[in-house]
C-alpha cells in the first residue's frame, strides 16, 4: 500500500522543517554577524561551531528517523538491512563532524574550515530530506 501526500501536506511538512531549521540557523547568523563586527571573514570560516552544529543536526535526524521507524514498525514493513545501513551512514557523518570539530580546535586551517562549512550544508540538506521522510512515516502510522 502506497501513501501519496497531498500538496497541502507537503507544504505543511516543509513549513515545519523550515521552522526547525530557523532555530538552528539563528545562532549561526549571530555568529557571522559578531565575527564580522569583531574580526574578519576568516574568523567565520575558522570557527569550529560549524562542525559542532553538523554533529547535532546529524544526530537529531538519526534519532527522529529511528523513532519514526520504531513507531511504524507494525504498520509498515521496513528492511532491517536498509535501516541499519541508513543509521550507519548517519552515524559516520556524526563521527566525521566530531573529527572536524577536534581538528578545528587543535589546528584550524582554511581548508578544514571550508570543509566543515560544506559538511554543515550537507547536514542541512539531510535535515530537510530525512525530516520529510520522518514526517511521512509518522503521518502514515497515524492513518
């Protein structure tokens, strides 16, 4: 049985995800503003906060998807292998983000700084894609 969300449901899901993301983005907008006011743009890139935020985002979405799968396990057949692979990949991203964080604390470089910002954007992408999937799973389990 396939579940196809309506356009209104899709808009609602993305509105919720955008709202969550705004609360993630506010500290970084403040970080950028303060760093530009006090120092230079290099201070923004060299801040380890980007990788710490990536770690939090990856951990949060992994937890959300895990809860959604657990709550729908009786109504939706899920492949344990695929879910295990999903969880392992997201956990790998958490480990990578933590490694970048420690690298930026120990020996910050522009290359590592740019890489951690790219990782933050990857985490942001997964926030929306995995968040959408999670919402569909949760809505399907209610129906």
